[in-house]
């Protein structure tokens, strides 16, 4: 019986140590991130060094740009969305080729933006002009669909 108790204590201690180590490692990986948050979802942490997910826009920055009536394109996505993971590698090169600045907004980290911007599905690409939404593209898209949409929006 003593062996079972000792073994249980050792297993519990190892589990606690693993949880603490994982938490410390996640906080270390999240240091200096563009989201301004100490604790990030592991899926977001995985994308921190991926150039496809640079050019992030935070909620306050997005609101300020819209209040200033700026024209901008915003890609609302979630790192856990399989359609986003398929669309992003198509979207980024198309936007670069057409010289369109697409800001990326992580809905996993900033869940209040779902309601604030009327996002129902990810991925969602929105074009704002004079601070107002003028067009929206929802769901996974091919390179040709994205190219055509951007060309229509930038006429």
C-alpha cells in the first residue's frame, strides 16, 4: 500500500511540474508578441514567427483607423480555423503581388471583435473605406477569387 501512495505522489508531482513548465514555456514564447498580451493561445504562439501572420492590427488600432475614416483591408481569422490556415498562404502572396496592405486581426485572441465587426465565419476579409465597410469576402477563397476581389476593390 505504501508503494502505491509513494508512486501516486511521484506521478502527481511530475504532472504538476509538467504543467508549470508548459506555462512558463508559453509565457516565454509569448514575450514581446505583437498582440500585447502576456498569455496567448498555443495556436497563436505557433504562428508568432510565421511571416504569413505579420502585419497584425489590434482592436484599438483598428477602431482608431476606422474612426479616422481610413481605407483599409482587414483579414479576420483564427489560428485554430482550418479554412484560415488554408486561405492565409494564398491570400498573403496575392495581396503582396497586388501591393495591397492587408491587416490581420486574430479573433482567437480578441474575441470581442466577432460582435464588434459582425463576423460570423472565418476567414473573413473586409474592405473599409471612409471608416465604413464597403465589401466583405467570407470563407476560403482561391488565388484567382482573391485577386479578382482585390482588383475590384482597388479600382
